[in-house]
């Protein structure tokens, strides 16, 4: 009963709205009814609901087009069943005597039919012919037109656009009645279903209906108004996210993109505007925002940026005036520790100084630095690690020579990669093949290895050149001389002078 009252009140209010609003409201109710019919298989209707449909079928000739939760034949069956129950109850209360007496004409017709004659030979009476009246002919014509319209009307199988087109040609009375019917069905199904599942198309239709229907908050009952607004905001975000999605193919040629990335890599201090100026020098016009887009994937990997140059760039700029130093720890014949200190010139990979001791102290390390600079050649930058064997005394000695001491980061051996490479070469090419007696023996072997390392050994970091030997033209006509180094541990090949 509650659903019926709500539907009737809503239909009365809808009758006060403009015709366009009524058509849009019916369209929204049809959509919600279609969703609920997918959710609820077979709703159970109360006697009040059935009576509403029966009365509606008698008052509205187009009632079958608006019925969705039951079949029209079911409504007709309800009407016949109610008709039979009504007359059965009435005859049970009043008895057979309540029927009126037959008229003389009817008595004569019954007697004539019973006797098998018509009163006149070869003729029939007017009552037996049953001539149709004008009202009956009108009823037959209207019923035939209704059946024909029900077959030709596109509203049953057509979509919402065809339904709106048909609603525009219908009377206001039919629209109000259909509004009440749709509201009643939606209320009945909404009370029977827990929560209908709406697909993307259903949500889109409800959002569009909320856009064009002023009273959409009262019409849409499947979901809350906040849910419809949330769908609209989500669709707005998805629309603009798709519009702002970057293109799969760039309008710039690949050569220009590679050139922008190469400029961003080689010029770590250059911004997008500076790169744009360099491109204009080459006759290439690119916007600043496009340059920033392609710089974003390069600057994070290859260093540089507004903070300054990368460590590799800094080392290359100071390699000529930069020394690196470190310690090599090894053991003698009796497994006692020995320590070797060395200094390497970063640009040429030339070993400046080597020394060995059993007890490396800060004073001893500082003295080795003074011994390495006795000829007056001092570095501008001295790179060391954070070993305690250096200490403040070593730093003061370096500052006295006019060198700036830079300490590597914690657990960052790649910051002093040249020193680490020399440690590995000394172990593989010397220390792993000899038995050390004491620190003087270690020092003697290291000085021999220093001469071989500087004068005879090619280096991969220098393009297989020798550190102390300049790049000269070699006379291939001269014979080859072979010299043993470190007792035959290594061999030096040279062209004779």
C-alpha cells in the first residue's frame, strides 16, 4: 500500500510540471525499471498492487506498453479471477431469486428456440439476427486501432530515443498515467531487491538524466544523489585524464629528441631555455616545455642539474692537479701484517710514491706525503678515504703544501676508483706471487713494480698507453728487445733505439 501511495503522489506532482520535464522523468523511470527488472527475477505482488493494475487496465487503453514486471495476460487473468470471485460471493449472499424476470420478447425467443421454429416460415426475428449497434461498432474500431498501434509502436523494442519521440506525440493524460505506473513498478521492485548492480551504460544514462532533469533528486531512487554526483566527478576526471594523456608518437623527429637528450647529458648546468637557444643556433625550433619533457628522463640518471656537476665531471676537471692515496694491507712469511702506502696521479695514472711499514701512524703518513713532494711538485686536490691512519696530521701536511683534502663518502669505493684499481693490480701482479720477509722487502718490490707500472705497463684507462711514455711514432723497422721485470714475473717488450 505504501508503494502505491508514493507512486500516486509522485504522479500528481508530475502532472504539475511542464510536458518536457514529464517526458524526461518517464524516461528516467524506464531506465531504473529496466535495471531493477534485471536484478529481481520475479517479484511477489500484494493484492493491492494487483487491484491497481486491474483498474489501470480498464482506465487506460495503453496500459500494456507500460507494464514490465508482469505480463499483460497475467493482469487479464487477475481481472477474470476477481470478476468470478465477485459474482460468486454476491450470488452466495443474495441467492438465485435476485435475478430479474425475463421480458416477453425474451420469453418468446426462448420458447421459439425451444420449439425449433421462428414464428414465420422462412424468416427470422430481429432478436435472432443480433444487429450491431453504433456504440458496439465504435468499440470494435477502437479495439482494432489499439491492437494495430501496439504492433507498430516502436516503444517496446526500440531504445530511449524512439521512446522520447513517441512520448512527444502522446497526450498529457497518458504521460501522467504512465508516470504513475512506472513509479509504482520502481517502488515495488526497489523494496524487493537489496542493491541493484549498475553497469557503465546505466550510470551514464542516470548522469545524463540528472543533467537534463530539474527534479532528478526525486525521480532517481535506485541510488543516492551523492552517488550520481560522484559518478559525474569521476567521469570528469577520467575524461580530462584521457585528454591530457601524452601522445604515443612525438611530433619531433627522433634525431631532434636524441640531440636534446645529448645536450642535457653533456651540459649538466644547462637549463631548458639554454638548450632551446643552442637548438636555435642549429636552426631547430622547439618549445621550452617540450625540451623539459625530454630532459626529465636524463638528468636523474646522468647526474648534473641545478646542484652542480657530477662527480665524474669534477674528477675530469681536476685530474691534472689531483692525487689519490690509499693503503694496501698484506702479510709476511710469519703472517704478520704489513702496510704499503702509495700516491697516484689521477690524470696519467702514474705512481708518484710508494712506501712500506709495519706500524703506520699519522705522523709516518704525513711524512710520506712530504717525501713525495720534495721536488716541489704538489697537487691542488688530494683525495683520501676516512682511514684513521691519515688523521689531522696528514691534513695539516697537505694544507701546508697548498692542497685541498677531500674525503670520500662512507662505503663509497667508486669515489676513489683509481686507487682501488691500483690496489687490485698490485695484488694480482705482485703480492699474490711472492713471500714477503719484512717491510723493507715489501718496499723494495713495490719500487720495482712502480718503475714497471709507470714505464712499461699499458693501461686500459689510457687507451692501452704507458703512463710515463708520451705518444710517439714507433719505428717498426727496429728490432724488439725483451727485458725481465721482478725476477721474470713480468716481461717488458720495446723497440731498440
